[in-house]
C-alpha cells in the first residue's frame, strides 16, 4: 500500500497563488507517474497536470501557463504551483500516484484538498 498525503489547499482571492504538495510513502517500488486531478460537485474528476518519473509533464488546456507541476523523485513528492487563480479553479484537488512493481501498476489517491478562489 502507498499513502499519499496532500497539503496546501485553502482560500485565495482571484489572481492569487497557492502551492499544493503531495508526498507518497509506504510500499513504494517505482512511482512512475504523479498527477493532480480536480473534481467539482456533480462533475467528473479531471486530470489537471501530471509528471512522469522521467520528467515529462502534461497539462489540461485551461491551466496551461498558470499552473506548474514539479516533482522531487528523492522525496516522492509532487508539487502544483497555481498562479493567476480564477473562481472556476475552485474544486477539490486530488493527488494520484502510479506505483509500478515490475509487473503491474497500481494507482493510489490522496484524500483531497479543497481549493477555493473568491471573485
């Protein structure tokens, strides 16, 4: 089992910034993927940004140029720097990690952290 602990959510005014952090611990073999998803009430969870253990990143179109994902492989930690926040970014943000044991890949989720952007 892998545990993901998130931090950094909160309330911020439009145009402000927040930094989310997520650290993986437990039975880690190789965390080949870490990402941030978000889910608004009544909507499906969507991928916001992701980073592989090789450093390749991917962003959802609406956050390109505003959000930056980074990763510290030695600490099994992923960060999401969110700048120029908009009210529509208000969501619960979830960290995800893919743990590869050499044969299979297992996905784990964090507990979620609320981000609220006021107008």
